[in-house]
């Protein structure tokens, strides 16, 4: 089968290639999925699981990508709740071969049914961005109506979902980004926009929840404007500067089928829009995943037409 594999850690995206790999076989409680579309997160180059397995051994030409939409092809021993031909979407295990391939082996517990009126490209754009936003806001951020949320990268793949979900649940959302992101952030529902290149974070005054997808100096400055009892949620690793009278949480997203259904239901009825940027076929995935300029939104690779 065709697959996109990582060949050299130092090269990052420049070290990926389209290769032929054996089709996977399902282990106990697995399914093999015929992948129709796969999303991709550029930060995958920074994940240890891209380069080493659970035992710490080097992974050789690991298939990258971990979110997808497709059709169940075959079942492993003991697998229940799914059937061949069923449309599904979800996230694969970080340490296993991924989804930028014609087939992927996935634990059945990580999958949710993909409704027939949601296309595979949209379905593949949802799992990591949608679940990251959902878990950061509600599990870790304990968001309540009437609270204020500072959503960094509000026009990006994750930030746009954070903005929409926070608004739906009654929060006041301040989106951040670059000058060119202003209108997109407001279109996704931000009540106001802060230009990180030209505006001062201190001018906000104070917020109850910061959702950070940037890290570094932006994260440190954000911690200082969190109100007492507030929370800094980070998806870019351990928090370096904690709020004085609040919580700091960093987390790794997990595949939770019930949450995937909450997210896809909102897409179906129009409450949630996914932000898809670049879409390319598998044969053209290498240049699409190795852009020469900044790209907006989620990159999705169509594995099958």
C-alpha cells in the first residue's frame, strides 16, 4: 500500500517520503480501516512517539498522521461494536503506524461512527482539533457560562473550535492571532480580537481561562492576566509560568468516542464549522505537508477520491 513515512528526525517535514508499505493486519480488538482522508498536525515532528516505540527503540520509517475518516475493512479477534463497511473516524495510537496510508490498524475503542451526511474530508479534520478543544475547555478548564476565555490562535485548526465551543456554552471569547487572522477569528465567534504582533496582552485586564496553543513568551505573559481561581490550559507541553492564584494544566488529547459524537453532531446541525486549509491527494502529500509558507487551518490529505 502507499503511505507517507518519516525518515529522518532532524529533517522533520523535509524528511518524509511516499513509500510502499505492507498492509496492516488487525490485532486483538483492532479494526483495519480503509482510510479515505487523514488530517495532520505539524507538531507531530516534536512528539517522541513519532521516532521511538513504547520500549524506547527507534521507529524505522514510521507512517505519520493520527486522525482520519474511512471505512472498516476487517476486524481483529474479539472486536465488537463495529462491522465491515461501516463509516468511522477517530484517532490512532500515537506509537503505532498512522493514517497517512491506504489502510490503518486502529483499536476499535478509539473510533466513532461517521454519519453519512458528513464527508470524509470534514470527518478527518475533526478528531484532534475537536477533541483538543473539547477536553481543554470542559474536562481540564471546567468552563462555565459567563466566564471569559482567551483563545490563542483563534483562527487556527484548534483555536477556531475552541472559540466556537466556548461561545456556544456562554463564554465571552477574546481571540488572538496575527493581523491577517482578525476577520476569521471574529467570523468563528470571537467577541473581540487581540493582535499579538501589535496589541498588549495586559490591556485585556483579566480572564478566567487561557487556552494556549503557542507556548513560550506568549504563555508566560498570559499567565499573569488570569484572574484568581482561573486556569491556564496548555497543549504545547509543561507550563513554565503558573498563574499566581490559579491552575496550570497541560494535557495530551485522548480519543473519546462519546465526545467525537458530540463534536460531529454539532457539525451536522451547523453549530460548529471545521477550519480546513490545504486539501491534497496522497500522491501530492509530501509537498502539502512541507509548505514553503505559513498555511491557515487544518491540512487534510485525501487518500481516496
